[in-house]
């Protein structure tokens, strides 16, 4: 005979059973594990290198990772990744964060003290166009957007011409300069980066680098990670774009800066518990994709695509220096929307005239793309 307490417990357990209507859905969710061994649509996706899929090696690293609490700073995998990356960049410390946006915003917030203050950056920067106004809401700073005179990257002359010294009570002085390397696939030369850094520091102004794709610039031979990072007080690098990790970025800088950023990270909900699950995959991404030479192979494919386009009469908006190919569609009777629609008919994904070539793009995708390029250029005299 069941007691009342036993009956109550039985009712609670019955309520936890999976409804029959959910069985199919649960089975389908379990079966998606096969995506770890298949590229699927990723192999035909030129929208961004964020579409890169984690690999089986990353899954194995996740399965074997440590599961301690990062909020308590006890997880060996997380602490090991941070120390390794900091050493690789020639900096004191690093902080794992869940996204490039968070890395940028923490880097900005950790360096700025309080209004009135402004941040100087390229008008095309991710900081401005893709981070939901975080500089204003999180740091209380105004953003001063500058268009590079050379159309490619900011120079010391650009920065100096738009630098606000705060000499008048009506001014909003420049307290931080944020650069993005590469930007649109174009690399700011190391020499120019050093000129800006030296000039800015002479003014008492600090610098942050949105280095989400800095791996690409280094893979292209523009300079070492330490070379570029030495020009900045904080640097954000992404694991989940071309490197292929499922999630995560890292903020690198001094120990004092990363400690301040850790505090702010917690305040905006970015503290993590068993962070080893994502840090393990991030480490594999650096080892296999960056150190394994996968980025250089993607660059070579991007150059081949650009050469094909130009050989058949097409023009480019920017030179191809890393993994991005910018098609100039203005001279032809196509617009980005038409390119996206026609690409979808061919099983290719585009976001517009910017083609991002990641290491998981397939030969079949390249072949289909070349056929589309012939179609565009043969029907549209330039």
C-alpha cells in the first residue's frame, strides 16, 4: 500500500517523464551529434568565417576536459588556455570571454575611467557597426568615427587629424584609440600600427585592438602576434571565426587590466562555471587551425577566387590580403540581393558582395562559385 508521501513522489516523477509527443523530437536532437563529422551547408557558406563548424578533435577535447569552476578560478583547462595565449601574445595575462563583442567591450570599459571621454576608431569597425551601441551603454563614452583617407586602413595622420585633446570645456577628449586588424580582410601594416601606437602613447592615450581575425594577418605574414600585440594595451582575439571553435574569444593585456575586465565580465553576466568545456575546444582551434596552417590554405583559395573574377573582367573593392574577397558589383547589372538569391538557387550562401573563404569551404563550392561568376560577367559588360 502506497503512503501519501509515496504517492506524491510518484506523481512528481510521472510529471518528469518525457511526453510521447516529444519522443521524435528528442531522437532527432540526439541524432544531430553526426554534425560533428559532417560539414553540410558550411562547405558552401561564404557569408562569414563564423559558420565554421567545430571538429571531432574539438569534441574529443570537450569530452576529456576538466570541469572545475572558473568563477572560483579553479579550472585547469581554462587557466591553462589563458596563460598559454597570454604568453603567445607577449602579455601578462588573458581572460576567456564568450564572444568577440564581450572582449571588445571589456577591453574598452577596463581602460576608460569615466565621462567625458571618447573613443576614436574606423567608421567601419565592428565596435561601431555590430556591437549594439555597447560603448555608450557600458562605458558612457562617445565614439568618434574616422574614415581612412587611403580607403583601406587608418594612418597616424588620420588619427592625429581627428584626435580630440579636450582643450575646451565643450570637448569630449579622446581617451582610447581602437583599431581593427585586419578590417574587411585588409591588413594595417605593422609599421603603421607602430607609428599610431607611439604617437598615441606620447599623448597619454591608451589603445585597444579588435583582433578578432588577427590570426589571419599573422598567417598572411604581416607580423607576429607579439609584434602586433606590443602596440596595444588590450587585445581581443576570436576563437570561433576562422579557427572554428564553437564559442569564445579572449581578452589579453596586463594583469591589472584583465582583473578589472573579469570584474566587469561578472557584472554583465559573463562569469562561467565549467568553462573547460568551451576552453578545451578553443585550444584545439588554435593548435589545429592556426598553428596547423589551415588559414594559409584559405588565403590561397581566396586569392584564386579573386584571380578568377579579375581574369574574367571583374573588379574588386579591396585587395585580397587574407580570406575575404570583395566583389565590385556596381559596374555589372547585379546587386547584392540578386547575388544572394541566385547563390541560394545554386546552393551557395552569401551575405552580399563580401565573400569570406574559410578553411571548410569545399571544392564543389568553389566550382559553383566560378560558374556563377561567369554568369554574372558574361551577361554584364563592364
